[in-house]
C-alpha cells in the first residue's frame, strides 16, 4: 500500500507530519463483526501507525481479541497492537498469551493492569500469582521478548485509584523504566488538562510520547457514563452543546464532528502531532477528523 499523505498545517502555517492510531473493540456477534470490518476497511487507507484491539474486563473477550488481532494481521496491511490486562490472571496464563502473540507475528502490546474483577470503582487486588500492576506487566512482556513494542495508559485527570497526580505519574515512570515506549491517554475534553499533565510528566523526566486519546462523542449519554467510570470530567459546555438533541441523531453527529475537530485542531496548533482515536468501531467521524488533520487515503494520492 502507498503511504497516505499526512501533513497538517498549524495556525502558524507550519506543516507537520501527523501520526494516528485507531482503537477498536472485539465484536460480540456477527452484525457487530460486520460493522467492525467495514470500519477497519474505511480507515485502513489512512495508513495508521497501528490499530489496537481492546481486551474485555478481566479477559472476558480473550478469544475475540485474539481472533480480531490475528485477522488484522492476516487480511490487512495494518499493524495490530493487542491490548492485554493482568487482572484476575496468573502470570503463566498471561505469559502464554504473550508468547502466543509473538508466535503469530504480533509485536505491539498495549499493557494494562485492568479494572478490578468486581468492576471499576471496587478495590483492586492483584491475582496472588499474577502481575501486580501495569509496570510489572510491562516488565514481564519485555522479559518474554525485547522486540515487543509496549504502549501503556496515562491519565491526565489521574486514575481514580491514585491518591494524587504525583502517585499516578510515579506509576507512569515505573512503566517507562520497565520498557514502555509510548503512553496513550485516557480521553479528555479540555486540552488544558492534557498540557498541564504533560508539563508535570516532562518535569518528572518522562520522555516517551504521551499520545492524546481522542473520543469522538458519538453518543453523549454513553460518553458520560464511560467518563464517570474512567475518572474523566465532562465539562458543562460539552453537555450544553448536546442538550436537546437526544432525538436528533443527524444534528448530534454534526455537533460531534465539530467538537472533535475543534479539539484536535487546537492540539495541532499547540504542537501535538500524534493522535489515538477511540473509534467505538465506527469510522465516519474519525475519518472526517483525520481528513481535517490533513490525512488522505493512499489510493487518492496515487490517482
Ligand atoms: P496502572 O498503570 O497499573 O495503574 C493505574 C493507576 O492506579 C496508577 O497510576 C497507580 O497510581 C494507581 N494504582 C494502581 N494500583 C493501585 C493500588 N493497588 N492502590 C492504589 N493505587 C493504585 N481496560 C481493559 O480492561 N481492557 C482494555 O483493553 C483497556 N484499554 C485501555 C487503553 C487505554 C489507552 C487506557 C487509558 C485504559 C484502558 N483500559 C482498559 C482501562 C484500564 O484497564 C483501567 O483504567 C485500569 O483500572 C488501570 O489499568 P492501568 O494499566 O492504567 O493501571
């Protein structure tokens, strides 16, 4: 595949190369599988750096995550990144999954602790014979093979379990020291939160990319619930923008595109060149935002 055009011009007129990645979740049934693959096919010509596939809470999607990752490898030119959590699993079990991915040709893992087995908000207890947290898991993956690229999570508004932002950044540092090469943030809607966090992270000597995770708001109610579980704030101005549109999906979609466009273009103006999109397995909005970012499909470029 030809590589896509991926240049964006910021407000000072400087051209920058923009890199994107897309996150998908493994489908539950045949109709969702169809939607997922249509989305992957639509977004693939934008030549993302990688596409990641989530791992359901406590490994509940284990087989579906593996099947999706392996199909991406077999049937597309894309580079998959497999999410993996260590909650409620013995080390041996997790290690076997990592070896299995390595054998299949997967070389990128998004390593996460995972939410407590009883659900987000409960107290986390590591499996007695398992990895303790994200950092411990990163070290385990790197021990199995140093050629894995490992991405980890980062929380501009602090992880709900963390007593302070500094404790959270200590964990990020531990993940970097264990071998993580990139952090992807929880989604956020106020860019200032991201830049304040970035300042603190850089001041702590953490120099890996901290890639902003962007959630295009396809469904405001679902995004609000998701945010409450993830410890992300939903500003009043955002609620106001979607207010009164519950029964008007067409306008909601236009507003969602406008909100996300405003957010990413402001990030570009302020120097950001890498983006991770939480696609929710839908291509339209993400495709439009990438177009605004200057990404063009490889085919169009060749024509
Ligand atoms: P860690 O980095 O290990 O810890 C997160 C924070 O919690 C740390 O900053 C630390 O300060 C604090 N902490 C950790 N342990 C303790 C403790 N015992 N006591 C007090 N504080 C503690 N979840 C899934 O199930 N599947 C996925 O595919 C998935 N993908 C994700 C992708 C991204 C980009 C992000 C941002 C999150 C994702 N999550 C996923 C959610 C993630 O699993 C949860 O947020 C989980 O609660 C924390 O995992 P972590 O790897 O961030 O944890």
